[in-house]
């Protein structure tokens, strides 16, 4: 959903979470992967086949 440009608030609403929880999950994931930005996260997801380029 991040790759599709959704905000943390939009993601949170769809997943029944708080926006802060979504931000925390994204931050922890990017840290564990050694990434720094949302762009890097999206690039990683594309390279690993987790999402497809439209």
C-alpha cells in the first residue's frame, strides 16, 4: 500500500490499525532491511517481486 502512494492514515483505516502503528511497522521494516526512505522500500519490494510495476 505504501508503494501505491497510500498515506499511513489510509493504510491504518483499511487494516483497522492506528496510523502510528503503521508508521512504526514501516520504520522497523525499513530499519531491518537497512533502508532509509519510502522510495528505497518500494524499490526493494519491486526487486524482490513483492509488488509488480504497473
